[in-house]
């Protein structure tokens, strides 16, 4: 079944001006599609699809968006919201307050355990490191045992 190409309301000159101004390749392709239909270089969706290197269904989607929202809707490229953060703002503030306390956390595992128990969020070790170190700027450190030979090389007056 052949779908009717909707009438393109913009003039050829206006489309050419828009094509020259745009720097986004995705928007440029969509404007190029309108230009091809307006100048009748493409009469069918398949023609425009082969000239632009996209699937004919993509042309159909773009034309449907053009009919629904006009040139503004066609040239607006949406950005998906993405995944929500593992810790919401309230939990982030609670974690930050806990890290500011003098006792803090001795390790990331201890922080991970506190987050699970207090906030009810099970984070992986890497996610715990991300939230504690990168987002909150904390560096839980534990004194590591030193090798006995290291202290034996020091001068006697420095050794404790």
C-alpha cells in the first residue's frame, strides 16, 4: 500500500537555508528528506530512503512527525531520560552526612553495608565506590600493615 506524501509547507529557499545552518547530521538528513520531496527529486518514500541511506519506514516515521508537529517537531532530536540514580536525593544527603561524621567508614565494604542496612539499597562494590568516592568526595582509608623489613632499614633515631 502506497502512503500519500504530505504536502511540504516550507519553500525550497527556506529548506535550503535551514540545510546550510544545521550542523547536526540527523537533523540535516530530515531536512534533506523534505527538500527531496519539495523539489520532486523523490516521489516515493523508497526513493527518498535510498537517496538518504535509511529505511523507508524511517522516512515514514519522519513524515508522520512532520505532519504531527511540523518542522519544529521534525528537527527536534529528543534525548532519552536514562536510568534513574541508584540513590535518590534524600539518600545521597544522608550518605553525605554520614561521611562527614568523624568516625566515617573504614572501608567501602563498611559503607556498602551501611547503605544496605540504613537506606535499604543494595549497591555493588563498584557502585558504592562511585557514590562514596566520586559523588561525595570521601576516601575511606585503613592503615595497612607494613612489612617488617621496611622499618629495619630506617636509621635508629627514626624507628619507633
